C-alpha cells in the first residue's frame, strides 16, 4: 500500500484573499410549478430504516441529476415513474417545459412487498427495503436507472440534446432461484457508472449502495460493483431484447458511510472516502482471500516475541504540526537515534533493536527539522509533520495508543495545543471539533484494486470529511473537494499509463469556502460550477448562500490602509418563499437549477443588474 500526500498548487491559492463581501443586489429567480403527477418521486425511510446511514442516504440524496455531456440539462424521476428532462435554454433565458423521455414499467408508488420486513425473535433484519429512484450517466449514449426496488435498467439515450425517447436495452434484478449471483437483493442507490471498451467488448461498470440494518449491532454499508457486458451479435440475427448481460459482480463491506465513491478511468480500482475502511468480501471472477491465519499445530507452536515497542515502551502525543515521542530510560538499555534529511530518515534503536522506524510512520515527516534530546531520565524526539493540520490516528501500525496531552501525570503537563482563534489565516471554529467526550473521526481516501482486492493507495484526510464531489469534465471521474486550511481544494484523478497508478491533481480552489462552510449548521447540499466560478451552500428549505471568488468591478482596487491590494469575493443570500423542501440542485456556469417538492427554480447568476 502506497501512502500519498496531497500538496496544493500554490499558484491556485490566494494569500491575499480577504473574505466575502455581502451583496444586496437581487438575483433573478424564475419559478416553474410542477403538476402533481410531475412532482419528484420521494420515498421516506420505514420503521426498519432508522439508522444514521439510512437518514443520511435518504436525506442527502440529490434527486436532480446533471448531464455532464449536455450543458443545461438535468433529469429526475417523477411520482408516476417517468424520467423527466429539465432543459435550460440559454437563448431564451428560461426553462423549457419538462418532457418525459422514459417510463418505468413498474409502478413505483405501490407499497413494498419484500419478505423479511419484520424480523423474527433472535434474528437480524437485513432487508434493504425500498429506496429512492436514482440514475447515473455512463457515457454520452447510455444511462442507468434504478427503481429503488432492486432493478437496474440500461437505457440507450441516443442524442440527449434532441430530447428523444430512451430505449431499454437491458433489465437486471436478483434471480429468485440464485442467491449466489452477487446481484443485490432489495433496494439500492446508484453511485457511479463508467462505460469502457475492452478487448473489443462494450462494458458498463456501476457501483450501487445498500445499507444493511442489524438489530443487535451497528448497521453496515454494502457496495456492489457490477460489470455489465453487451452481447456479441451476428449479422444474420436480429438485435436481442436483452442486449446486456451481467458478467461479474463484487461486494465490498464497510462499517462507515462513503462520502466519495468513484471508479477510476479503466475501472481497475474504486476510490472511496470514509471514516471506516471498506474491504472486498466477494468476487464472482476470482476468490477473495481472507486474511485469517491458520492455527499452528501443537508441534509447531513457537513462543512469539513481543513487539519492540512493548519490550522498550514509550509514549507519544501530537499537535497540529509536530509529533513527540518520549522514552523513559531503563537501566541496562542503550538508546541510539539516527536521523537523515529524507522524509523517512528516522530510526530509534534500543539495544540494537529498531523500535521506531521512519518508513513505517503514518505519514511523512520533515527530516531536517527532527530534533531529539536525552538526559539521565528521558529521551524525547520531536518530529515536524510534512502535512500540518492533519492529526495522525496512529504512529505506526500496531503501535501504542496516543497519550493525550503529552502523557505523564505531572502537574506541569499541558493539554494538546489548540489552534488559534478563528481568522482567515487559521480559521478553525468550535464546529470543527467534536462535542466534549465525543470520539473524533478520521477520514481516509483509499483506492481498492480489483485484481488484488487490496488497498493500493491511501490518502489521509484527517478529521475533516470531504465537502462534496463534482464532475468537472464529461467522461472523467468526479473530482473530490477537500478542505485545506480555510480553502476548499478540488482534486481530480489523473489518467496514468499504468492501470494500478493513482495520482490526484489540484485543479482549482474555492477560496475561503472551507471557512464559511464550517459555520453553516443547516447545510444540506454543497455544490459548485464546473469552472469553479461560484460555490453554493443550500439548506433544506428556503435559503441558499452563493459565493463568488471575485467581487467584480465594485470590488476592484480595494487596498489595506498601508498595504497591498486585497482580493474580495462576493456573497449572496437567496430566500425562497413557499417552496417546500429542496430535493435537488444542479450548477451550471451561469445558472443554478433547484428542484423542490412542488417546483423547479432557476437562479440566473450570469445576469448583472
């Protein structure tokens, strides 16, 4: 497993950005009321879907799906099971009437009849139940639609800019007589899809999410990675009704909820960001090796030596910038510290036994800034983190736990260093830290390879989860938006020659957006335009906060009293009256589209008053 550090491009940061200035200029708002049968399809959790993961899945789903291949177009599924097309006409400056492009054959408004909704005594209820409909675009020609009840349809959309009807080319659902096919039973939500041509065969890879509810333990998240393949056709035969078949299925299980999920360019790996790891448990093409050691025979039993850190114990603690290791010297133990300028150039020996090795540390350190002191009682080593503001969840795998506040019981022992007061230079507020006594979560972005079923690359994200994801260019995996100090940086996976390579590139920056986002308690949707021109914080009802990186002509030329010119952004507040709950959002370059329970709303951001 390779550890990767994300280093922002300094050319995309603004050291002189001085925040956002509130603008009272009105934004043109156009509203289109939806007929009752054209209102969005909405499923609410049942009594068996009451876990936190269910609440997040049902409450945070964006029902308005943007088409990255057609600017100004997005889609949703209405209450009657019709896939509706929403098109903003730039020449007219308004929305066209919604138009249906496909009708789901199954009535999605009927109550579910899945078996197992009621658990028997002593048994666990694992039924997925019914989910909201979801759709995802695999290419400029194909779209996948889930009815929320366990069925996936492969739809041939043709030229979507023409608004023609879509045709079903394949329908997939669990077989009643085959429970080992690897296809999920019950409802699920589509997360990502990718169209590929490999060895002359057309394939669609898709990932779906399902929450497995347990009565006696914490719920888990299941991710099914399905590979669909188009059937080969001979010239003399007609096109079959079922063009696509299920070629392979894989299952990943995790104790957390994915905040980011995307297939890489060649569908050889899955990128996941979560606070709990996900691991392969099933693969229909190749068996998954479980890391369980076989018990040793009695004749082969050998007394295992304890780890070096237990033989020569030490304590460690950390601040936002440093990691400190402290040994209490023992009689008869000789300590030796070797340091080098490299990022892993540290090794601590006790009686010629390596206790701490720089190559095994959780993250890289600055070898030039590593210092150590030794007296008659203690040996203390101070290491500088290469990635500041990232708290390490462990020192090295299998190592001792961190001692809060620097360890020891002396009166002079101080608590861990806290960040300075909130400002644009070090903008961390109370909402950035957990409640008193609450266990802090650590997030990581991992790439899981389909060949080895192992984690090939690991990126530590610290205690701040990914803010959101956005598709910058059609055909590319979604970019992940991460907080970097006060800013929000957009990281895009780059195509590589090797299928097992993983490189993230800093594509753009939403200046100070990490700071303003941390102060909003009622946020539901976070989004930005594909050109990074503006970002949006959308609440569940009524209010939207829009942040532009530049104020325009009104903000040009501002200077500090005796300093250089400053850079100001623009903040706008939009209040929607009698709109109901906001269920979806779609951001284009100059237009933001919103879908509520009863209407479609257009915010014309490109019109300057």
